[in-house]
C-alpha cells in the first residue's frame, strides 16, 4: 500500500519532486499516451531498415561496396529520416516514439533530441535490432555514427551522397573529431569566405 504524502503548511498534499517524478516515469512500462503522428511512420521505418540490413548481411557485407554495407545503409536511412522530418512541422512528434522505445531500458539521456536526434534514433534502433543475427550496433558506434551524421548535416549533404562524403572526409575517428571541433571542409562556403578575407 502506497504511503500517503505529507501535508504542507497550506494543508495541501506535497507533490513529488520533478526528479522523483521522472524516475518513477522511467521505471517499468511507459504509461499509455495518445499515439503521435510519428508512431506509424517510425514502425514502418524500422521494419524497412531491418529488412535492408538483413539483406546486406545475407549478401556478406565484406563483399559489398562501401555504399551497400549494413553500417552505410543504417547511416544513410537514419540521416534521410531526420532530414525529411526537419522539413515538416511535426518534427516534435519524433521524440515521443523514440522516448517510448528507449524507456524500457530505464536510461537517462543528457543529449538534446532536437540538437542531436541521430543519437536518440540510433540508440532506439540499437534496442530494437538486437535480434538480427550477425548485426550489432554498439553504444560507442551509436555515439560515433551520430557525430558523423551531424558533420554531414553541417555541410548540408544530400542523403544519397552521405556515404561518399564521409569516406572523403576521413576515417571514422577523424570525422568524429571534426564534428566535435566544429571543423568545416575546405570547400564549405563559410570556410572559403573566411579564407578569401584573409588573403584580401
């Protein structure tokens, strides 16, 4: 039986702290909520991506071109999802489904979903794709892949060109360092403009 909350000086029941409320909300199955506009799209996206990754594994990743390997498919489709959603007014619905997906593991995140939605989506997929034989999305790769996608978005890269861009920009570690440091490629308009000002 739950203990009654103590009454305050005003005679009203004290409300639990925001931290306590958040903790209680993360334990167990999330409470039922109104289905968001993103829910159905999210499930369709996961099913389609799962099928593509399984197909890539059956074809043996090592025998495929870098553009057709499972990790490339994952990055390209997650990047495309976010880029497409940013163009709509319903982008805020994205977090509802992602939050519910990750709540089951009782995780606390310190990453802003609107500044870095790639991290949240990749982590949710990590939770969902554990049953795919031969495919493993580690927590470290969730972080590093998200940084790669942020770097690509910083350069406004088209989703169909993202893998080529990442390959040309350096190794996984190099691109992650560039993303963290706020670096831009030589051809980026802002960097070219700054360089021209220095020359002048």
